[in-house]
C-alpha cells in the first residue's frame, strides 16, 4: 500500500509527474484512458480526478450488487457510506473508518 506522502498535490506532484511512471495505478489509468479516448489529456488533473471518481463509483455498485440489498437505492447508499476502498491513484485511499 502506498504511503500518504507518495502523491502530494500541494507540492506540485500531480498527474504526469515522472515519479509515477512505474506506478501500477498510473499505468492502469493510462491504459484505460487510451482505450476510451486515444487523444485523452491524461496529464490533466480533471481527467485523472474523473477517472478516480468513476473507479470509486464502480466499486460502490459492485459492493452494493453483492449485498443483500442489491442495486437498490438503499443498497447503493449503504455501500457508498461504508466504502473502504483503496483507489489506485490515491495516496491514502477512501476509508470509511
């Protein structure tokens, strides 16, 4: 798991920084972005943020689908509220705890 200091936006270490060249999360993001839009501006913070949000949403829907409440409004809300998922591009992930 990454350390909280791996990706420090406040110090200017944003998307496209060479220190992430070999990062598995960064590589997955680049491959996904290229498969959807070969001309994607992958070093743009908006692109990266959108990918991160969509990835977390997918995790919520997958978690809800596996729950006893399923993909109902209550199931999705419960899955989002209790989400404990390490988003591949985040330094600390999203934790419900």
